[in-house]
C-alpha cells in the first residue's frame, strides 16, 4: 500500500497522529473501507476508512485513491458511535 504524503497541511492542522499511525490504520486486517452514499463525497471520489493503529488507537480517515496511491485528506480518532460500528463489524467478521 502506497501513500502520497506530499501535502499533509490539512492533516497536520487537524490531527495529532503521525503518518505512521494513519498508515497502520489502513493496514489493520479488520479495517473497514466505505464508499459514502452522500452525493457530496461520491461526486468528489472520497472514501472512508475505519481502522486501528498498531498502538490500538481507532482512526477515521477520509481519503481518495487512484487505485495505486492513497491520499489521506483528514484523519481523526473514532467517535463512540464509530467504535461501536467497528466492533460490531469485527464481531461479525470473526464469527
């Protein structure tokens, strides 16, 4: 998995995580990648990723991809509802 970190200004302003943590959340074997059903995000080809870093921190990321490289636009810690959704999906996948 290859990441484009050329312009990290939006991430560094809004995020206290290192790029390594964000990359690890994408490499989480139980990460969820979602295509939003909102016209705003689908028109701009934006996707969501919910995953955990190696340290166990849950991260929500908005990204775009050309199929080869990932460019993270925003990354933040999971909200309580997102943690619940992630855990529920994880339980379903493990069964």
